[in-house]
C-alpha cells in the first residue's frame, strides 16, 4: 500500500513552522502573505497536522517539537 503524501499547503505550513521569526506579527504576516490564510485557519491546520502521521514522516523534528510545545501548554492549563 502506498502512503499518501502531504499536500502542498500542508508542506508549506510545516516549512513556515521551521523558520524563525523576528518580532511580533512577523509570523502572522508571513501566514497571510505566503499562504493566503487567516492565522486562525493556519493554526487549525497546523494542529491537525500534528496528529497526522504523514506530517510526522515528512518532518519529524518539527512535528515532534510542536507536539512537545502543545503538550506542555495543555498541561499548564
């Protein structure tokens, strides 16, 4: 059985997450300009990607780092 690959948008979301952003608003601006997404929609997609095994296979370092951040935030609530 062949594994389905991530779509272009999903790969773009992960690529954006790999980058560092200087200053407040820089990331949100990149989300709007480069991906043509509202930040809220971006974070919805990103959260879904963190639970997607295809995303883990595509970029394990980024996905695992973001999972740790998410888990830490959840445990702080």
